[in-house]
C-alpha cells in the first residue's frame, strides 16, 4: 500500500488525517514541522506528501521545495 507523509504543526489535524487515511488502507508517516518531514523523507520511501502551507519554522512551501529531487528515480 502507498505511504503518505502528513505534516502539520497542529497535532489534531495530523491525527484526523491519519485516522481517515489508515482507515482507507494507506500507510501514514506523521511529522509536526517541515524539518521533521525532511528527516523522515531521508529514512522512508514516501509516495505522497500532505503538508500544511502555513507552519512556523520551515513552512510547507519550503518543505516541498526541500523535498524536490528526493522522489526522482
């Protein structure tokens, strides 16, 4: 089953998305800031990222930009 990384600084939102996605059979990896998301991308094969755009520190736009190239074959 595909793996989805969910990243948001609001833990309740991450948990709500996790409940829905795992209920649909997806593997979910949870992160609570952009830096943690990038670290998890280094250690895990991820098929899709769901990232909050407005987060403190490393926002979702910069997190997405930091992940570019990690998904290329």
